[in-house]
C-alpha cells in the first residue's frame, strides 16, 4: 500500500469518526434511552437527515444551528422542502 492510499484510508476513517462525534456530543445519541425495536435505527436516520439539511444550509456549527432554528417550526419546515 502506498503512502497516498494509506492517507486516503485514514482520512476516510476520521470523517466517519467526526460524524459519530457530532451525533454523540450534539445529539446525545450514546446517552439516548431509545433502545427497543426499530426506534434506534429510525432515530439515527433522523439525526443523519438533520445533519445533512444543516450542512446543505451551510451551518458548520451544529449546536448553534440547533439553538437558532430549534424554536422556529416554520423555518425548519422550509428547510425540508
């Protein structure tokens, strides 16, 4: 394996770790009490959708974006369209 291929593999791994960090720290996924049936998978998908919508809107600081948008249901609905 070349150094370039190794570097690409390491970077790909850390991008996944970054996503897990955001889901755990910002969304509290590891502390969640949702543990039965399909609910954990469904909520993980909802968190992924939320992250992708916020990224699409160029929010890079997820906690700040959640504070800014959390109480504005109309604006949240507009983001999903």
